[in-house]
């Protein structure tokens, strides 16, 4: 019997190749498992590539082990038989990878697959040994032969179980695969060298492939290089694909998050995170369908915050935004989880409430008003707002989304007009008024666009010498259907809608233009007075509007007087003082209008940069000696004198009123007694007709 020996270096190399091939097989199992869930074509590609790489690796380990084998005779290997052993290795590897990528691996399948795979590996080994074509043939020790097959089957079972367990990309899976690769590599090498130990070669044996087959000299290096190249390429491809998949997965997650965020943005208010109009419409449709099927009820409540605009304009939008967020949180806390609280924009909120009976809406509305009424602590100060709520009940107050919204809105505006800070259920009479308000609002917008507004001018006269001091500009609306409309009929709507801002800017500019025209005619001592709405006074751009109007018409600031009501000047006093001071710094005069009707504090009144006090017409109307009104007027005049302010009385209609006001020391007066509001041409003509520019005579007063 020929004595065999081994090249120890090649034995070590064969073990390393077996470990590397095992790691490659485990990595390929992950790639096949991942792609099989997504696309079958990519899974087939990875299965084929994995079978080739794993087969080459196992076969190379076997063949390097064969090359490490030494006999005292020349050895060689038949090319075709060797190639057949390689094909067996690839087929066995492909089967193994296919098994471990199944969704389940029960014991029966595991044992059957291990038997088939072990037989394949043993077949590869003994086919490879047959490639030596020994003459006489190789003798095998039956015990070791069977032991090698059992080792192959056991190693296959272990390899299949390990590969199946580690096929998913979980935390620390790379380290686990590395350890498992060592176990699998040792098992494969153990099978190989057990099979080699089973082989015996009689004396006089000759290797027929030594001459015709492939020699062993350069073959070892070639196989090692090729094998390492194949396994390295397979591993790099797998790693790169895994990274690409990871990035793709991250991109997919990013896209999903972006889509979720976009959906959030589309369906929710960005400030309060409440549902917006779009989502509210969907919820409202669902509520209508549900209530219609079950013959149930629900309430649609429209809520508007009272006095929010004043806070927003005076303290800044950042404080207003924080207040809206706080209100939203309170509303959410007050409602049940299945009710809907939405924000439509600005300070408008809508609440959808499921009801057992229509009257159940009343305690809900009371609760909403109550939670909003509680003070808010923001920007270092205590802020208070109230809520005006309108309620529409399905189906009594509307069977469609549009009807419910319109009717709830109409009920809310009815609450506003009734004094705010409360709630009202919809009534049919409100609808007509709501439509009328909507038409007025539309007409107001058109009026601004088509220049339908007009200014008329009421003269102001000096008590000392009856000379004309100037005029107060009063707004009128030349409505195409309704004729000349006074401000009492539309100013409130203009303030609620915000249209008072552009309308007020137009009034300022037109008054400055007219005053410049009179100034160019020589009336340098005249002044033009313009009323400022509370909303306009709170506008942060007011100063820019005033400055722009003066500059556009080259009007000296001293020719303009801005009239602010006492209530406006005294609300949010510090901010009002700052605004009035900025106006005064321009050189524009300030008049406190309707004085005596508000809640003046003398502490603040003395700080106002005002030039003039106007006594409200309510005190002048019933003026006679000995009355309470007479005492109030006398006190106002005395106060004005003390503060060095001009005192103007408005609404003077009788000579008795004129005489009393003159006696107590008023500086100027205006009213129907002296002249009604007139168009600019008539105003100028009337003033020119007065002798020496003095007040009109009694006969002319009556005619006016």
C-alpha cells in the first residue's frame, strides 16, 4: 500500500476556502431571501449567482485538498471528470440555497434536504477522486467511507439550519455568520479529509491521468486565485447590493415619511395641527352619511374669537399665533376623542359633535364658551378673549354640507350682533340676514374696485371769530341700486371683514388730495379731519399709510387731523400711546372723538399727544342749563382747558346749543346749524359765499 502525505499549507488554505465559501453562502441566502419578497427575476439571478459562487467555493476546497494529497507516484486529474464534480457542487449548492430561502423549514424537509445535499457533496468528493483514474482502482475503508457520508449529511443539516436561521439582516447577524462560517467550514473539511482517509492505494498503483490529465504543479495556484476571485466578487456584489438596497429602503422610508408629512400638511392646519377645511369637509360628509343611515343627529358649531384681531395687531402675530394654539388645545381638551375640532383659518374654529338628541348641543356650546373665557397667560401678561358660537343641527338645520356650514355661520354672526360671548342655535330668519350680509360684503368689494365711495365735507367753525377752520371728511357709498348709503350701514361689516383697511387708506389719500387742492387755492389755515376706525388704528401699517398719503399729495402734516374715538385711544393704552405718539411725531394733529362716552383715565389722558377733544353729540343734543349734560360738557371744557387742548363740539343744531357752548368756552363747533356735509365743490362755493369767511347767517343756516 502506497504511503500518503499532505502539504500542510494547502490543507490550511483548503480550510480557509471552506470558511470563506460558507460565509459567502450565508450572505447569498440573505440576498435571495430579500429579493424573493420583491421581484422573482432578481431572486433567480441571486440564486444562480449564489449557486455558482458557493459551488466553486466548496469544489475548490475539495480540489485544493486533493492537491494537498501526496503519493510517491505522479498524480493528475481528468478534465471531464473534474468538471463533472464541479457541476455536482454547483447543483448541490443551488439546491441548498433554494431550500433555505423557503418561508418555512420543518424538520422533515430539513432532514430530507440534508440527506440529498450530503449525498451530493459526497458524490462531488468521490467523483473528484475518481478523476485521478487510478490503476488498479482505489480501495475504500467501508467504515470511514460511511462516516464521511454521515459527516456530509450532518454538516449539510447544520449548514441548512444555520443558513435558514441567519438569512435575515438582523442586528449582529454579520458576527453570527462569521462564527457559523467557521463551524460549517470545519464540518466540510472534516468530511473531505475523512473521505480521503477512507481511500487506500495498493502498491504498484498508477495514475492514468498523470499523462493525459491536468498536472498539479501550477493548478493549485490557479484554482486558489480563481476561487478567491469568484468568492470575493460574489461577496462584493452582495455587499454593494445590500448597501444599495439599504439606501433604497431609506429612500423609500423618506418618501413614505414625506408623503405622510405632505398628507398632514394637506389635511391639517400647520399652526394648530387641527384638521383644516379639506379634512373637515370629509369628516362632515362621513357624519352626514352616518346620521342619515341611523337617523341620528349631530351639531356643526361655528366659533369665532371675539377681540382676537386687537390682540394680534397690538401684541404681534407671534403672540396671536400662540393664543390660537392655546385655544386649539383647550377645545381639544373639552371635546370627546371622536368629535372633530377644526380650524378654517384666522380665528375661526369649527366643531363637529355627535348627539343623541338636538338639545344635547346646548351644554357642549356652554362648555366651549366657558373654556375660551378662561384667561390665557402669554407674553408675560394675562390675555382674555371670548367666543361667539353658532350652532346648526343635522338634519333639522340642513341636510347638506353647504347648508349646515352656511346656517352655522349665520347663527355665529347673529351671536356677534347680539353682543358676542355666547351661542345661538340657527333659526330660518338668520339665513335671510346672512345672505344679505354676504351680498353687502360682495358689493363692498366691488365698490372699492369701481371707485363707488365718495367723501363729503362738514365745515368746522371757530367760536372766537366765526371763521372756517376746515372740514371733517365723511364717507359715503354711492351704491348703484341703493343710492347714497351712509357709513352706519356698512362700516361695521367693513370692519368685521377687514375691508376697512383698504377703504380707510382710500379715505386718507382722497382727503389729503382734496386738502392739497384747497391749499393751492390759498386756504392755508384750513385743516382736514379724518376719522380712524378702531381696526384701522390697530393696523401695524397705519403710519406708513399716513406718511404715503401726505407725501403723495405734498400736504404739510399740520394740515391733517386724525380723529380717534376715546374708546379706541384708551384700549390697550400703552400700544395706543405709542401709535399716537408716532402719528404726532409726523406733525399730524390728533383729535379725541366722542369724548365722554368711553372710560378715560386721567392718568393716561394727560399722556396722550392729542391737540383736540371733541364733545360727543349725545351730550350736545339735550343741552340746556341745569341738566346733567350741561354739567358734563362744562367739565369736559374745563378739563380740556387744563390740558391745553382745543375743545370742539359736534352735532350743534340749535342756536341755544351754540350759545351755551360759547358761554362755557368751546373753541370750535360743527353741526347742521353751521353746515351739512357737502360735496367738495359745493363746500368751496358755500364757504366763498360767506362774508369774510365767517359762519353763515341764520337765514343761510335754515336753507342749509
